[in-house]
C-alpha cells in the first residue's frame, strides 16, 4: 500500500512539474501595495498550497473542538 501511495505521489509530482513548466507566462500580482511579476504556473501552485493549508487549519481546529467535547462527555459519564 505504501508503494502504491509513493508511486501515485510521484506521478502527481511529475504532472505538477509539467503543469508549471507549460505555464511560464508572467503575470503581475498586486497585494496590499506590493507588486511583482511571477510565473502563472507558480502563482497557481502557491494559491493551491495556501488554500490547502487553510483547509488543514480549519480541519485541525474542528478535530480539536470535537476531541474536547468528547473528553467532557466521557468525564461526565465517569462521574455518574
């Protein structure tokens, strides 16, 4: 199973490298007064990673919230 996951990961990495290499057109970005030119593929990759990190942070916060609720319910049941 680990080998299959590794192979899938490597294939996705190769596809990502091809995507970035084929999207080399430069775009101008402006963000809070900062302005610069960056490759389109790299811009899209950074945006996707930032979105993934945001989703991961929200998921971790929800998991911690659910664990806290579960812990409180277990303590309540143990004291009855």
